[in-house]
């Protein structure tokens, strides 16, 4: 235990630098993935096959192949086509494309869950399709799938460890550097696990806070009034 505490004081700041890169990767990829995923979801709901079929193929391909293979293809194959990306941005591209494929299914289901009567009422009021999406569909769909998006963000934090295979200096790669110098894998990976837990736990709490703030009070679970047998003597249910 004394060895762990001494290594914690010495190497924890170095690991936090890697955690900072992990957070940057996660936040950028999540933001871009949400935008691309929503556009893919809207396109897949289009009645035009020329739009729907390529997007469906994209979703199936990126969901049905391993993320590590996608990252390696982007980082090592794109330069052969004349597209050269740094390791960081190659990681962002791979994470974004992979995440957006999953989020497109989430958004598609959330959009379809919006009451069709509301859409018809909005159109009857003279709203354009863009206004219907901006004022009606997007706010409701976003709140409905917020917990799922939070879960994908937490998964993304952990998936960022795969970009170490393309030489991005994120958290896990920093841990590998420490292990190569100290040969102490147990304590190093324990510190890594602690950092991942803290990031994931904080993210989960933030998502829960946003869900409470954005969910209308009428949709929250009502407080159950005590029965007569549970009331204190002389109490009232009002």
C-alpha cells in the first residue's frame, strides 16, 4: 500500500494529462457524433431511396465492424489515398463515425416516438417542415433519448482507450509509458481504473441532473401519498 501511495503522488499528475486528452477526444467525438447521427436518422426516415439506402448501409457497416479495425483503417489507409490526418484527428474521425451509427438508431426511434398528432397540428398551424423539427420534434426527441446518450458518452470515454493503438497519447498510453519505466502494472492500472471511474461517475451524475432539469414536471414520477395505515395518528392525506 505504501508503494501505491508513493506512485500515486509521483505518476498521478502524468496520468491526468492523458485523461485530459481522453476527455477532449470524448467531448469532440460526442458533439460531432450527435450532429452526424441526427442527420443520418433524418435521412433514414426520408422517403427517397437514394438517400435512405446509403445511410442504412453506412449504419450497418460501422455498427458491424470492430472500432479498433475502423481506427486502424482510417489512420493507416487514408494516407495512401492522399488524406493525411494526425493521430488525434484520426481518432476523432473513427470515434465520431462509429458513435454516430449507433446514435442514428437512437434518434430515429426517438423521432418516431413523437406523437403524430402533434406533427399534424403543427403543420395545420402553418409551420414548415424545418420549423416542425426545430420547435417540436428535436426538443422532445432530445429529452427522450438523453439517458441513452449519456450511456453512450460513458461508453465513449472507455472506448477512447483504443486510440492508443494509433499512438494517441491518451490515458491508457500514458499508463503504458509508466509501466515501461517502473514495471509495476498492477498499481498503474489501478490508478487508471480510478480515473476512468471518476470520469464515468461524474458524467453519469451530470446526465441525471440534465434529465431532471429538462424533463417537464408533469412527466416526472408523482409522489405517492401515504395510505391511512401509514399516516401518523391525527394526520391528513392533504
